[in-house]
């Protein structure tokens, strides 16, 4: 099948007319993000059963015909690991398509593995080895070679076949309804909205700080997020995480004191020093009742830990019987929450139906386990 390379407004309109009768489209994107806060969209790959196309957003100044197609109420967009692709669409339109099918999620509940990569899934389902020659391509560069375009097209050429195959397997196993909530969650706008006040939660190591220090880190995080957005730069280019932690920990009150922070360069102090001091003072001025709290659950008792181990074994048994990857159903933290009597994903939806209710029955003494030499037995 000939790959269409779309690099003008007129050719995009022609493509959209070809695709107008479709009720689903396989979609993938190529983007560049190493030097920016926002991903730079470099290529959009699209396919249905009859068409494969690569759309060049660097040459086209009006993507609205394509977006109108994507956001049509009766259109299902098919992705593999959809989050980053949907982030790009949200950036373009400040809204999300409502009909999503993610082959990575579908593969998870069909037993192909948790968070399986596209190439691995294509190999398992279609027995095709994908070319990896252009995996490190800088998709901003033009012109793209025929080999690069063909490589990019592979991301939707086989995605459409995966869609048909996995959807049918979900129907045959009565599992397609299991993914309704998961697919809907991908279309939740809150997932992709920027919230500077919560950006401190992304900083690794924040859990080691005291609450008063977290108040400072929260203000620093909000300032850095807003600066990164305004300048369209990666957060780490403003200030690195380890520097943010030390600023929150020691809360310097002057530019001279800031010079003692390890990893904080003189140029950073020159650029951001006054703004950082202002953020630190704002954090220190917060009343105690407004300090952010890092939730740290009490350690499990030895008996609770033993219960978690047992439930993890029961989880693996139940998932093995239904050829589902255990990690797709619950993590150890999910099981710990169940043992503590807290809310847990395993108490909701299809996860509760196929596994969670049995785990709860075991905790309630309504289900018993025994062991043979080879396996757990449910009584």
C-alpha cells in the first residue's frame, strides 16, 4: 500500500475526505521534547484499512480538518500507549477525543504482559519484526527520507491489524467491557492539565522533607513550573530537582546564602535568585495548617505483611487462570491498601469482579486456601 506524505493544506483536505467514511483510525505521533517544556509535534501517522498517511505538521499551518476528523463523536482513535499522543492533541485543541482504544491496555487484559511495547506486541500477535534502524531519528529535520517515512508508517501499518485482532479477542473473551473505565480515563482532561501547585509532588526525594520544608518546596515547585511553561523549557533547565530539595531544606534567606547550595550555579543565582528567595519566603510564611502533607502510611505489622504476601500469591493464581498479567490488575501497594481497609483500584470495576472480590472474601474468612506440592488450591 502506497504511503501518502501530506505536507500541504490542500493535500491534508484531500486526505481527510478519503478518511471521512471511517469510524476508526490508527494514530501515532513523532515529537521532540529534549529541549522544551511542551512536546514539539513533528509527524502524525494515520491509517485505516485502505489508507496509510504521514502528515507533516511542520509544513502544514492548518491542522483543523484533521482535528475535526479526530474529534468527531463517532470516531474511535486507536493508539498504542496513548498518553503522550493524547497530550499532544490536548495541547493542540485544549480538549480530548472521547472514543479511545489503546492496544497496550487491551494487550494487558489479554495476557500479553504489562505495559508491553509496540514492537514486542507486533511480534507476538503478527510475527513481524519491526525495523529499528531509525529509532533515534530527529523528526524535526527535513527532508525525511523514504526509509524514514516507511519506518514511521510502520507504527500505524500494524497498529490497525492489532486493533482488529485484539478487539475481536476482547469480544470473544467477554472482556471488552473491562476496559471501558480505563479508556475513559485516558480522555479525562484533568490528566493533562498543568497544576503548578502540585508540581512538587513530581520531585523525587520530597518524602524525606519535613512538612515545613514541603511548604517551601511547594512554592518553589509552583514557581519553577510557571517559569518552565512561560519559557517553554524543561523543568530541569530552570533548576534541577536535587537543587530544589536543598533549597527547601536549608531555605536560604539571601543570595550569599544561596551560593552554599550544592549544584546551584552562579548563573542560576543571577537569573533566578530573587524569584527563588521570594518563593522561599512565601513558603516560610504559610501557616502550619496550610503546609502540604506527604502521606506516609504506618508500616505494616508482621502479620499484615504476611497477609499481603498471601494475597499476592492468590492474585497470581487467579490471574494465571484467566491469562491476565497480575501487574495489570493490582500492585503490591494496591494489595497493602486492601489489607489496611483503604480504597484500592482492586475494589473497583472489572478488577474487583475477577480478582478483588475473592481477595476480600479471603480477608473476610469466606474463602480458604490450601496447598498441594504444585499449586495453591481454593476451597
